[in-house]
C-alpha cells in the first residue's frame, strides 16, 4: 500500500494556522495556508544554532528546485536560545545560511506547539487541500520526502486540486562587504592572520592591520562555508607540503592550503555527509559530518565534528592517501557527560584550542553552552566540563564556574597567563575562565556574535589584546584585555519549551517509522533499528535506559525525581525493495534515518502512559 493510500485510510487533520511575530523573505507580506491551497507545503521547524537543522536545509535545496512551481517550503523558526529570539539575529541567520524560502518568526513557539513539534529539525507535510499528511524528525528524509511529494502531486492532479505557479518567496536585496559572516582566525607567524570568510566560501590572508588583504584562497567551487583554521608547525608543514588545515564544514571535508602558491588539496572526507556517526580508516575514504574547528595536539589534527557531537583525530601522512582518521571522543549522544572519552557526550563542539603546555585541548561545546577539555591521562583520554550545566541551561552569569553560565559559545583562545578566553557568541561577549581559581569573568561585551578570538602581540601598547571575529558584523575587531575583568550577574535562562507530562512509573516509548513507498526495513542481517535512551538526572529512569534494537521501549520513571530530560536517539535503515515481492535485493540502495531528542518531562499521576515520537510518521 502506497503512502497516499495510507493517508486516505486515516482521519484527516486540518493543518493549524501559521502564527508568529512576522515573516522574512516575503517582501513584508504575511502568508497563510489558505493562500497556498493547491500546492504541497512543507514546514521546516528549525533554529539557527542547530547543526542538524543546517543539514536539513541542504537536504531540502534540491527539492525546492525540482518542484518550484508546485511545492512551497516554509521555515518556521522556533528558537532554543534567548539570542535566537532577537529578530535582527534571525534576519542575519537567514542570510548567513542562504535560506531562499519564506520564514515565519515564531519566538513564542506558538506554531511549534500547534504542530506538537518535539525536536529540531521537524518536517511537516501539508497536502494541497490543507491537511497534514506526514511528520518527520531528524535528517535523511530527502529521498522519502521526494517520493511523498510525487505521490501527492499525482493524486491531486487527478483530483483537480493542484495549482502551479509562483510561491510567496521574495528575495531580499543582495548584501556587500569585504568579509561576510567570518568564522575563525589564526596567526600565520609574521604578524599576519588568516580568517575563514565563511559566507564568501574563502580563506582570506590579512596583513597585520587586520583589514588589508594579502591573498584570497578558494571560492564557491572549492570551499563551502569554511570554518576552523590551523597553521601547522613549520617542520610538519615542510614535511607535508602545505601550511594550513581548513575545516570545510558544508563540504564535510578537511582541506590543506599551501600559502606559497595557493594550492588546495583534500586531506580527509569524501564530500558526503557521514550518517553512521562513527568511523575510522583511510582519511580520504571516510565520510565526515560538518567539521567546525581544528587544532594541533599530540602530532594529530583534532577535529570538532559538530555534526555527530564528537571529537575526531586525523593523522596526516606525506601522501594524503596514507592519512588516517578516527573518533577521539564522544559516543554521538547529545548532552554533557564527562569521564572516559569513548563514553563522553558532547553537543555540537564548535571551537578548539590546544593549551601551550600540550596538556589538553579546550573545547567550546556550543549546544550545552559549555567550556570543556580533553586530556591524556594514564588511564587514556578523559573529558572534563569546566563551565556549563546542560542542553537547556544558559545565560550570562559570572563567578564560580560551577554556577557560571554561557550562551552558545563558538570559540576558545588560551591567553598568555594560561586562562581561557571564551567567545560567548549569543551573549555578544568575551568571557574568561581561570583554571587556577575556577572563576569566570567578562572581558568585553556588546560584540556582534563573536565566534573566535586570537591573542595578539601589540608591541606599541601595554597589556594583551585580542583580535575578535565579530561574525554578525562582518569584521575583525581589536579588543583590549582589561587588567581587572568585570563580574556580570546577569540573567540565567532555561529553554522555555513546555515539558511533556508523563505518568509516574511505567511509560511506553514508541518511535513511529514508516518507510517511504518502495523501501523496506533492511532485516537481512537482523533488526536494522536502534534506540538509545538515557536521562538527566540519570535517576529519572529506574529501568529501560541503554541501547538496544527496536523502536519501542518500556521505561520505569521514578516519581521521586518529578522532572528531568529524556535523551532519546534513534536510527533505522531502510532499503529499496522489489516492487512486486517487497524483498530487499543484495545490492539495493539503502537509506539511514536518525534523530536525537532532548525532551523535558514532568511526572504526574494522571498523565499519559505513552510517549510517541515521529521519526517518519504519516
């Protein structure tokens, strides 16, 4: 039975209204679902901090182009962080990530709640008559979504309810500036710096004045939103034949630049996004997932693999074909968990710097608003959290690190005294963590989304200065480090997504997954599904935590805990099946669907005993 037959066999649900603060990319006009009757509508619930949401934006671009006359994609921006609710920040993000469709600004999560979304990203499909026909969470739905759209177009063309023509998108005026949303910068050694000119898809070599351009490397045909930069030690660069390592984020690759002639080569990654969330072996044959920053440590390139919530290590060989890559830390579960590296959790690590003494790598773990580090001990690699409390706790609060709060930091910089300057991006601030006193202070405020900083030697002035990347202002700014940093007792925030009420005791967790028409669960080598469940605090789940096959699980929730967060990760593999027998051929094309949920819950006696989540539900 096809998807359309399945849809017709169920009760039809009218799509709720689209309500929010306003619209972007519509020329100032509001959009209603009534205006879009006759077209297939896909709502993309996203928030611009979320790397998985950025992956989905890329997955949807071919769909937008293929069905431009009959499909309307609408982004519903439902923010997680306080900064993301700023309308100016959203305007910048829509430009930064090349969003070429209408976007509804939903800061109070009104439309999010109307559609019962539970995770970023979530996709909702609405048919030409205005009824919801499918809801999908996570990445990897491009193929299945295309199949569903084809079926809906055929069905409604036959019914006479299909309408072609232009959609509501109106392109904003094109911007212009020397740099566009720069990401990271690094010292070259002669006083000049390199900066990743992210939205121009280039790496730019700037003179010591931080504005005069010496050279530009790459372009849209070479880089796609480059981020982290690393200048290799001189002896290593001479041996390898290139000087700079680049995290080419949207191309899912690591690349090298030889500054003498601008030659650029691939060092790791195939150009395809990693779906398995693990891997090792020849670097050029291994898929990667949104590498965001790079650092040199223990004769390896450490990679902040934001897309899989991990750290990876790249061993560079003179012949790139001999280079190898492997996971260094992180299980791919999203959250804060310290300890042994292979059991640790990260959440979109986005900034790295190796300490001068070589003892550790500092990590800006953006989605947990945390400063963390990895060290090599006698027992192996260990991960430690220095500042940060969890996925939904953030703010601008100084003081003891156990109480201090950040908001989505993207960069870390070690200062000459061994303290760490944190580019506290969504607070528009540079913060400092002193590992000797365990205190957090504020060095500078009123910056436009600082994403990285570099300690610079200014012989004409006393004291330390920072070159700060103000990403949203498209510039690099020189900031003096004050002798006495200020203490800010600002606001503490928690994500205001309302908690899901669940019963005390036994609760059935059910993940709905219906493969697209023409696909079957690939059971040739056992159950192709996996469910990973944990909680914060751990005591919330008395029984049922852990990793196992299947898409259902009974959880025993402790009423004494009252509230917390369920962390749920799911994956399912479906392959193209024989259209007649339904069997999966030996060499069938296969697709991996996966999603992570962090669901705040409150336990109540009379609450539901089932938690149902849609990986792909129709």
